[in-house]
C-alpha cells in the first residue's frame, strides 16, 4: 500500500497538529508573517515553527510553499521543537514539495513522539501512529538507519533535552 493511502494529506495533518496543541503565544498569533520571519532569522524556534506552518498552509499573507515550510520547520526541529519535528516528519512522509524520504520521516516522527516539549499527548499519539504507518513501507535496513539517525540526533543535541529553546 502506498504511504499516501495510509496517511491523510499533509495539510490536513498540519491543521490537526495546529488545532490540538496549546494555544500559540500572543507573539505568534498577533505577529505578522514578515515580523515572525525576522524573528525566525534571528533564531527563535517558535517563530521558525510558526513561519514554517504558515508556509505549509498558505495562510497569514504567505503563499503555500512546502520547500520554504520544510526549510523553517527543519530549523525549529533541529532546535528540539516537537511540533516542528512532527510536521517535518509528515512532509517527508508525503514528499510534499520535497523529495519523499521515509528514513527522515521515521526519524522526525520518532523524535516528535518522544519530545519532552509540552506537546499534547494527542500529538504524540498521532506522531507514533504515523511513524508506524511510515515504518510499514520501509525495509528493515531503512528502519535501522532511521533509528540510528534519531539516536545520533539525540546524542548531538543533549543540551536541548528535546525542549524548545525559549528566545521569544
């Protein structure tokens, strides 16, 4: 079975992810996309995630652009943002705007499911469910590679402790 038949569209999942997490900070909800992009450039993981999500959905004055979405979500995911890790995993699983990469999808969904960030249990369950759906389409060697990447990521990012650095 193809992966896209196992998972909903990326846009739908991003909406679910966005609706099932805690309310965004006043900064994210009341800040223009242009201003958020400036904050994202300065290194705010929250701003990077929100800008990435806005590009993925094509909202708040931004055209839908999955390459830009993946770019910003990658930056936030690398900083330990569990929501960004989830969204990035979904983008890789679908190959929406970027090449499909099940190994990367599995790794990011695995990290999102174990994030210590205050992400709702529902999102962690969704990440785990989708990781298993991705895994069903992978070879044992791909699964091993994805798990090794996740372990390596955790080892390199011990100082993050899988929480979002708060610089907003």
